[in-house]
């Protein structure tokens, strides 16, 4: 899996600590972006994802759950791509 992502482990505690930030951010964005409908403030709209919900009127992409979910997922995807680029830069193969 590591080779598929272009990651090649190299030693270094400092590098690992720096890499922990984008890795944890990417995991957090799975929950807040991709799993957006399952959060307590939006779970009530699962039964009607394409109709307006008063609780989602101020949400990015609202007032429908489908629109809010799409916007949150796209933003999460963009930030996760940036996280992967940072991880690849930290763990690119060493020069020989």
C-alpha cells in the first residue's frame, strides 16, 4: 500500500512528528467531509436528502443534505490531496 501511495519510509523522529499533522488532518476530514450526514447536527436530514432542511440553511452547500454533503466532501477531498502531497514530499525516496 505504501508503494501505491508513493510513500517510502525513512528514519527520523522529526519527520514522523511533522508527518503526523497532515496524516491526522486527512483522517479527521474523512469524518467531517465524507461522513458529514452522520454527524448529530445533520443526521435528521438523512430521510430527505434532496429537500430543504431548516437545520442546514446556513451549511455550506445547504439547505439540502445532498448539497451540503457534496460541498463538504469536495473541500475535504481538496485538503486531503494537499495532505498527501506533503506526506509524499516528506517520504520521497532518498537520493542515491
